[in-house]
C-alpha cells in the first residue's frame, strides 16, 4: 500500500520542483503574493519530501518484518535424527506381520475400528507362529 503512496508522492514532488524552476508568476505580481506562493510551495515540497522518505521507510520496514516472520516465527520444523529413526521401518518388522496385515489396504483397519495394526520389531516375535501357519496353507 505504501508503494502506491510513494509513486504519487514522487510525481507530486516532481511537479513542485517544476513549479520552483519554471512556475513564474506574471510580472507585476505584488511581493506579498510572491512570498505566500514561495512559502506554500516550500511547505508542499517539504511535506512531499517527508512523505516519500516515510513511505520508503515503511516499505523497507514491512519487507524486513515479513522476512523475519517467515524465517523465524513461522518456520517449518526441521526433523531431528531421532524423528527420522522413529518414522523408519525395517524389513524385519514387515516379515514378522501376519499375512492379513501384510495384504491389508493401508489405513482401512485403523479408520474402521480405530486400532493400529500389530507390528513387531524382531523377526520371530509374537505373531510369527501364526504367520508360519498361514503361509503353510
């Protein structure tokens, strides 16, 4: 939003500079009117110069704050090595499952019953005998 104000202020500042250089009043104008003209033009120039300065400052401050928010406050969490290890599965875990658990449609059992499928960390853990019996059929 400040960028729009900046553009308009720069254009008006250019017009003020043009009036300072080429904006002469008619010859024979009373001196009090010339003084009032220059005073008004100087005030407008000062006001517009400060408007440009503050708009530039606001734009830079907003951009810096945006970058700070995106990099420091809303940063996505970076997983640790422990998180990677807990998410990893081993072939040993898959081999210790029952046949129904191996051939199941992913997420269907947990969505239907709220249960989690049984997984075991060792190859010959609980359920291994059931798997052997089912595989012999």
